[in-house]
């Protein structure tokens, strides 16, 4: 028998805001857990190491997990959280590389928080970053991202063909079709985590190369994912365009949160947590577009939220740079009692060749 590994409970927060029509994620800068040498151009991320706000759960100081998250976030960023929900528990072996050299196994409980953007002023460096810089393939507001056809699909085709037998090739092809869509399969905007994990397994995000290098240094490399695609110029180009990495498995946590948030748009009025008490319908539409990653038809969207009685007009208007002053609305809270699923929703979209 091998010696038992001690466990520690960590707390991570995905803090999301929408500012000027852009989804924003609050990150903190931390010292890198390890420093494997990565080839250019992946080493462009080596000078700064971004992570989600985090900290250990301290039973003596934190009466509940929620209070622990709020405490760490306030200490690191200076923000007081409002809306907060538990997301998922992340406990994969070696998710923290210090475990490879005898450190404890970190079981991290992730949380999702929705706020209005404010300047962080905590103890350490913190920065708001556009959420789609981590997942550029998820932003369809101006149509299907070109990188899906020019970079992602060709590299995934290589990964499919590298499978050891026909059955495995068929299974990989099926997963790609479901996650990234095809001519006969629609693009599901909620499958954010599936797409990220598929790219990780295929070796097409920086974390997969980094984690393999860390494991190889300690002779713990996962043989099943050992260089799934040759690290040639084409793959390096793909890796350089598939988004900013985060420390540890924090981009996976972020993908989990974005998928959860997109799903909630269908049945919970979470978008109103990101808006002021009074807002224009254009502001509301921009928040929904930012989170869902899809552009919406202006009149259809307005008809939807008004007919579903999600909002109610106020007596106030706001002056715009062009045109007539815009009417201000507020969230109609009675809808919470009237309907079990008072969400805005995301329109279906199909992938075309």
C-alpha cells in the first residue's frame, strides 16, 4: 500500500461582470506553482500568472464555505460579493502540481459570483479580463468565429486520425461533432466545458502542454494524453490562438461557470444581477449577448422580455448620444412568484458549413 495523501479544501471564485457589452472575469496574479520551459510562442504567457481568486477553507475562521469565499475575495480584491452560488467540486489528482512532490491533494470548491464591475483594491494585484480571451471560440456575437474552421477543426481532425484504431477514431469524431457542431449537428452554447476539455485532451490549449511538461519532470505524465498531436509549427500556431491560460485548472473552473451561467439564462433571471436597478432594454440585451455569446434580434428580444413580463417601465428616461432619450426599465420581481422558470433564454443556432 502507498502512503495516504493528506487533503486540503480550497475555495475558488469565478467573479463575472458585464461592462460596455463585454463579459469580464476578475483574476488575481499569483506566483507560478511550477515553471516548466514552454516553447515559443507559448512562453508569451510566462511573465504573468493569472488565476481565479482563491484561498483555503479555514474551519476555525470560516463559519461556512460561503463566508470563506466572501472573506478571501474581499481580502484579495477588496470586493464585497452579492449574488453567490456554489458551482462544483474539483478534486482531480495532481490538479495542483505540488501534490506530485508530496504536497497535499487540494479539493477545491468553486463558486460563481455576479457583480457590477468595480476597481479591485485588495492586498494583491487583481485585474478584470475579457472572458472571451480565455475562450475565443465561444464568442458568436459577430457570427461563427473563423478560428473554428481554420484552426480548431483541422487540428481536431489530426487528433482523430492519430487514434490507435477505427473504434477510437469514430468515438473521437463523434465527440468533436457533438461539442463543436457539424453540418448535421447544432452548436450548443451550454457545452463550454465539453469543448474546453476536448481541446485539453487533444493537446490544443496551453495548459495541456504545461501540465504534461510538469508531469514529465516528475515522471508522472499521463501516457494516454502523451503528445496527442505532434508539437510542430501548426500545433504551436493553434496553441497560441486558443486563449489565455490560467494557473492550475482554473480555466476548466471558468469553463464550468460559463456553461452554468448560459444554462441559467433559460430559467433564472440572473442577468439582472449584472445591471443597475434601472436600465435600458439595450443594456439588458447587451448583457444577454455578452453572456450567451450570440447576437440577438433587437425587436424579437424586446418583444420576448416584455411579453414574458420580465421588466416593467419606469417614468424615467436617459439621454443617448443619438436619437430620442431611452426609456428606463426595472426587473419585475413579481415574475418570481408567477412563473417557475422566469429566464430570458438563448436562441438556437445551427452551424453551417
